[in-house]
């Protein structure tokens, strides 16, 4: 072994006995070469390494002298028997290596430990440029004759553990355009080299998308779920297995995985699948490196979002195939449960769904996260906890934001601060499935009969005061399914259904997503259910209002079953009813034909509001409210005439007002009665109605002239 004055000291003393044995192997090879006169002795000797230099390098380890090859072979066997070999024993166990494979790693590793091996390798390879060991040299060091070298050639086969696990690489000589396999250089994988030299940092090829979980492994999980995780941890005891953790962002999936790893005395390596796939390397290589890292770190793997692999058949096949080599437990983080498929390997499988906390727990989490920060309003925290179904992580993020903003403004936290932060943390997955509306209307913008307006306010109050009814008054414990709100808006087009939904979203400070059911319903059996499932799954974490437009496409009376299509149509309806009952948010269905509503739907509706076609008084009020205050109106504008003569819906009236405003802007004038009349004529033409003199009266000639 090196003495205390050695210039290089590895953190792992277990390497030194192995390197001493390598020195003896090299010494034996030197004797063989000299005995067979294979070392060049001529006028160009200066290009080669002198014998004296090699003898001096060998004397550093007390191996010089004139022993025979037989004596050196005996010494090699004795050194192997006396080696501690702790690090190599770990590699042997993890990757199933034999003695020869360990020695190949040692031969390739030596120059990384001490540069004198570059000199020795160049000498025994009879080429000063060959400072790294070739396959040929390694085989000659290990096997005494050509016959044994041929018999053991499989030690470096592609299917062998050294190459299959990427522990060792064969690097061609850059100066040789077509090198033989024996001429390739041996190179230890960078991560294995780092491990043997005592460095524990994550493989640099994995660092862009892999991190250690370093937080305290605690999670706000229900007691029953925590107990199930504990039992599973005891059952697996760190052995390879697949654990799917399904839940929204911030639900505690990583913390739950870390809790199980802590029970096994293991670390947790968190892999960002999105960044990994964007890395450009094949998934099979990434998985091999991750499995190697898991062994070296004594860790389990957490892959998220697994949906990116689950939704791609090619990636999923590569993942399942890689599990045959998996040395550890793998956690799959996903928003939805992942179930075994036909390609699933023989591994224990466990599925845990991490639910969002209930309202009581959400309120507790809010107050804990706010940590005594002043909130302006006694019920503000209670209201936001009931209105927004957020995960513990989302609540923590939102509370941190409100504390920072309020501190910067040197004021207490307001209810608006809490609502804004909670709304920003809501899942935005619905953006890919529906059209997000930007609420802009207020109560004063809509014109409806008093009783209809009263019903809309009832819907508003059902959301605003749910924390009292469900929480304080105990109704939450009486309801088995969702605590959401299902509302029906029926009435002709343009009667104000979309505007009313917009107003509710604006006044309640909630996002609203518009889903056109005519695009959801599919002619292909089973596709409609899949589309609905995606929408409601995304909506569960969105805390948004779902506004189903064109509901007639699905919400009509369930038909009498006459053929297979009728049977599946009824299944689609039943599936929708189930999803509506399970959903905890607000669902608004808009239809033009309320008379077609199935009785089963009616029983599941909390509110059914009929939007009538506006009468004369309502139309006049709509005409007066449709123009913004900044719009210039001429004195000749007669709203009463427009309301009395033309039976238009609110939507039609808005179209006319906007068209007249653009014509006025073009003419650089105020909005005049002739322009409004012309706008009405064009709107009627869109509705396939020709202008009639009885309707336009004194403006009829003007309309005919301007059109």
C-alpha cells in the first residue's frame, strides 16, 4: 500500500490493496514482455519509456526485484484473499459482478487514482501514446494465455453486467478509423468513478432533472391513509415495487414517498419527467442511469408527472421493460390513478389516492400557514377555505404570497388578497379542455324580471354562505356525495344565460370555463365518457365554475332503447349524472329547451332558472344599459321606439349597438338613430328576416336607401 507520503490519497482505503494487486499484475506482464523480447530496443528507444523508470515506479510498492511470474501469480492470489474490498463488494452485490469484472473495473479506474498508471500502461502496451488500458491489455493482465482469453471474452459482451449497466464503456482509438474490439480503450463510467473515489453528488447527466428530497418527510395526510402507507412500507421493506401516488399538486405525494423511504433508511431521488424527456437522451438510457444512481445513493425513485409516460405507448413500453433491472421501489406521481396494463412487469403494485383536505382541515391549514398574520375580517379565512378546494401545498404557497404582499404594503391581509392568491393557485388544467372566460359583468349589467334576478342571487348566496351552512350548521356531514352546486339556465338564445354565468363568476371571484358540449359528445362509443372524465377530473382541482353551453347535445330526455346507439347514449347520460354528483364545484348547464330535461336531471339540480325572452319594458332597459357611459349618443336616439318595434333578444341588441358604434366611429359622429336603425336591419338580415315597413315605419325609406 502507499505510505503516508503518497501524493494521492483516495477517501476509500479499500482501493489501495486492490491497486497493490494491480501493480503485481503489471509487474508480471512486464516480466512476460521482457522474457519474450516484445519491448522495442533500437535507435528510437527515446520515444519509449525506459526500463529504469518502470522499475522505479514498481519499487514504490516494494514489488521490484527479480521474482518469477509464478511467484507474482501466487502473490496476486494472496493479495486478493487479504483485500477488504468493501466498495467493490457493494458493486459486486448491486450489479451481480464476478472477480474478473471487478478487476476490469480496477484496471480501467487506476489512472483516475494515480497518474503513474498511465506510464505503466504505456510501457506494457509498447506505445507511449497508449496511456489508458485497452481490452487487449486487460485480458492479458487477467488471463495468462490466448486460449483462456478467448474463453472469457464474454466478460465484455453487451449483455454482460459491465456494459448493460453502463459501468464500463469501450472507447475507440481516435487515430484508428476501424479499430478492433481488442484495440478499444476501457473507461469507467464517470458516476462509478466518482462513487469509488468517495464522491456522492448525483450523476451530472441526471442533475438537470433529478434532485434529492431534502425536506422533513412529513405530510398533512388523513390518519387512515398514513396508516396504510406505514403498513406498505413494512411489507415492502425497501424491496423493488411500484407505488402510484395520485393527487393534485401540493397534496403531499413527495412527502408521502419520503416517509416510506425514511422507514427503509433510504433517500428519495425526485425526477422531473418533463425535463427528463426534454433532455434529448433516450428514455432507456435515462432509466438505466437512474437505476444506477438509486443503487449508489441507496435511494428510491419518484417520477412525476408520470402522465407524460403513461400517455405515450412507446415511452410506457420502454419504462415497463426497464423495470426488470429496477433495484429499488419506484413511486409514480400522477394526478390520476395509474393501473397495471398487459405490459406491467411482475412487481408488487400499490395505489394510493391523496385526497384534498376537507373544509375543516383546509381552514386549519390556512390559519397555520398565515402564522398569526393579521387578516382584515373575522370570516375571511373561513370563506376562502370553503370556496377553494386547495391542497396543503397550494394553501402554503398562497398564504406565503399574501403575507409578502401585505407586508410590502404595510397593511393587514384583506379578503381580496386571500381570494386572489387562492384563485392563482387553482389548477389550470381546464385550459386545455375548455374556453376560459374573463368575467367582466356586474349585477347592474343584466336586465331580467325581478323573480329571475332573485333566483340568481340565491345561487350567489348558496356559494357565498356555504361555509356557514355546511361548516357551522353541520350540513356537510349529512351529504354523502359532492357538496357542489348544479344549476340549470334555460331560455332562448341571447336571453342572458352566458352573461348571468359571467356575473356569478365575477361577483364570487371564481374562474369560469365554458365547455361546448357539442364538441364533447362523440359518435364513437366510449369517447364521450372519456371526454367528460377529463373535464371533471381537471375541474376538481380548478375551483372554477363549469359552464356547459349547448347542453341540448346531451341533456335531453333519455331515449327508449331501440338499438345499441340508444343504449350507449343512455350510458353517457348516466355517466354525466354521476360526475355532476361527485363534483364539489359549481356546474351551470345552459339549454334552449328546458322542456326536454330528463326527470333524473331535475332531481340533481339545486336551481333551475328560466330566462324569458325580454318584453318591451325589458328591451327598452337593455337598450339604455347596453351603451357605455363614454359612448356619444345623438339626441335623436329613441330607445322606446327600438324596444317597441323590434323584438330582439339582449344578445341581438348588443350586436346592433356595437355595429352602430363602429359606423359612428367611421363617420366621426355620435351614435345616431339612423345608424341604430341600419344596425337593426342588418341584424334582422342575419336572422333571415327582411325589413318590414310596419316595423321601421318612418325609417323604412332610410333603411332602403342606406342598405
